[in-house]
């Protein structure tokens, strides 16, 4: 599983790569958020479930807050070690704030919700690339939790690239339980589902019409619950 990459070439070292390129789903979501206030951009609050090598830092701007939820301390050590990857240094360079929460992302978010919503403008889920995916992060209850932590007009970006599983029907079906719509962004490298209010998705699609697809409403719902999920039904 590719967890991220960084250019060694001077001048390109902070260019977002792999699943996070500017023409990826999360790349378009970041650009959309930065541009929606015109000449007076508002600092954004971003949650990242799954750190990878820290490529997400390439999108930080002054005043932003990026809060990362990562269960593996070794991943954190590698991503934040400037001798290995230097994306993390961008937070200090650009006067943005970075926070790391160690532990299971869902449990951490549930604990935080007791004190109120984090009001994220964007939540990025990048934990489903492997062949043993954390199902509890894609159930209906988990989806409800994410939406409770979004600000008005907030977006949920889910990285669904996977060699073995077709996760689009699960995300598309689960979204039907909530007042949100979905958009699909696919490139040769990555597949992303963006979930947000119908108004936000309509504006997002209108902003990037050549890149964004609106998936059809599913004829049969595939919704995972905390006490039941059928991974075999989505095997490619």
C-alpha cells in the first residue's frame, strides 16, 4: 500500500503527490474551500483521519488548523521526521496550526463531541486503501458522527481507492440516510467521494464540471452498521 511520496527536486518538494494531487478529490475540495470567500479567504479547519506521510500539509495556509487522527505512533514518527518527509514543516513555515490526536479516530471524535462539535470545514478520511479496512469508520453511526463535527457548508472527503473493494456503493448508500449529496472524483491514481449538503455539492460540481461526477441514487442500499457489515458484497 502506498502511503505517500515526496519529490526530492528543489522547488517541487512541497507539491502534493500520489492520492493528494491538485486534480484529486481532496485537492479540488481544498481549492473550493480556499476560493469560496473570494478575495478574503477564511482560515479553514481540517480533520485528517489517517496521516500517511503528511502530504495533506501541502494545502495549509496561514491561520488554518489541521487536526490529525492517527492510531499508529510509528506513522506519526515517520511523517513528522524531517530527515524522512518534510511536509509537516509547512505548518510552521506558513503560520498554520497542526494538532495530532493519537488513537482510534472514531473513539477520539466521540469523546470530543461530548464538549461540542469541532466545526471542521473539511474532514478527510484516508484509511481504506488496504485489504483489511477499518469497517467501524464507514458505518452509518460513524457517518452521523462525522457530520456532527462539520461546520455549516462543511465537506467530507473519503478516499475510496482500493484494489479489492468497491466502496462507492457503501458511501453512496449511507449518504441517503442523511441530508447530504455525494460527488465522485476519479483519476488514474485515486478515487474520492465528497459528501456535503445538496447546495454545497451543486456548487462544487458547478465549479469543477469536467472533474466532478454526481453518482446516481443507488437502487439497492448497502449500509454498514456497527453490528453488521458485508464486505464480500463489494469485492471487485
